[in-house]
C-alpha cells in the first residue's frame, strides 16, 4: 500500500494511523452501507469503534462480523440517543468522534408525499443530526476536545425534481454543521460535513443512473470520513472530484435547467422502478437505514 494516497486527502497512511489510533468513534446507521464500511476502515487504523442502528438484528450481526461494539439507537428519540452515548462511554470510554450517518432518501413527486414520510425524513436526516451533535458536543466541550462528522450529500447543493424533501434536509445539515463548527472550533471541538455523491447502497435502488450521474462504492465515502477525522476540515465532497457542487448555488437558473435535462437529473428521481425500490421503501418507512 502506498504511503501517501489521495484517498485520505493526501495524508500518509502512517500519519492517519497515528492520528486515529485508540480514538473512540461512534457511528449511527452503522449496520449497513457507508456506516459499516467506515467502521471497518477505522478499525484498520486502530480506532476503537462502536456502531449504532435501530435494526437490532442487523446491528448484532454487523457488530459481530466487524468485531466492534453494537448498541441499539433510534436517532429520532433524544433519550435513546443519550442512552446510546452513555453505553458506548461505559464500554469504551469518552467519545472522541461522533459520526452522524443514519439517513433515509425518499424520492418521487413531492405532491404525492404523505406527511408522515416528510416528517420522518427530517426527524432522521436533520433533527437526528442536530440532536446527536448537541448531546455529543456537550460532553466534548467539557473536555475541550472532540469531533462531530455529519454525513450530508451532494444533494444538499444540487436541488433536483423528485428529491425536494431530501434536498432540503441535507442542505440543512450542511449549513448547520458549518455554523456549529464556527461556534465550537475555538473551544477544541470540530464539526465536519462529508458530502457523498450517490452511493451504491439501498438509497439508489430502483434508480436509473447513467454516465452523467456519478455513483461510488461506500468505501470511497468511508475513506473521505477517515480522512476528515485525521485532518479536520469544515466540509469535503466524496469523491473529491465532486467538490464543484459548492459553487452550484451561484450558477444561473437557465444553466441548471439545461444541465438537468441533458444529464437526466430532471427525471431520474421521478421516473424510478417502484418494484426495484420496494424493499428499501419498506425499510425507510419503518426505521433509520443507510
């Protein structure tokens, strides 16, 4: 393995290991996808890892397979989130890094969204992030040390038809995280956002991606998370080639409309395979997943 790699922002692997070794890292939505892959990579660098998920059966298997602590958590329930952090600290010690990864991505016509799904998306994708950040930051501020990593999405910078609710929630995560980092960084606590492109997990099941719509494996996103823990920054894209999305808000609307039509982004989240997305949709409506 090369001693220097762009996978971790150009930091050498030995340096990443030195910075991560023995850190206590907790990950919500850790039983599947990005969360599980991140747990594995952190273990490889010597971190002490605990994963949380609302699906206790899947959580137990993932924790056993990885060899990490697994603690059930419902990120929409403040008492559950607090108990999760308490239990991790009882088992592993004070939490150095919280990764708010749990999330859902509903797609389809906004006019057909039911209120329950809209509220559930915000409860998991945004309010859960805010709740976890506050609970963790209170503990970290007392020690003047710690980091919170919030998993957002490039969708927080790329509004698209059929993705309006998810766009809104992830945009909120990005701006919340930057504001909180500005508030806490002088006190020894950093807040970072990772913005993945569309990742090959259940989130994109049933969607007809094409050569214009970049998708990546979960390990690419996990490497970005590892890199931002080793070298804290306010915001990073995964992959790094997608960092141009930060400029999207200033592009002319006519240009954005033309680009959406040319790339198919004007229809991909409206014209999806409902049968191919059925399993994900059922889990999404019943529990936090990733």
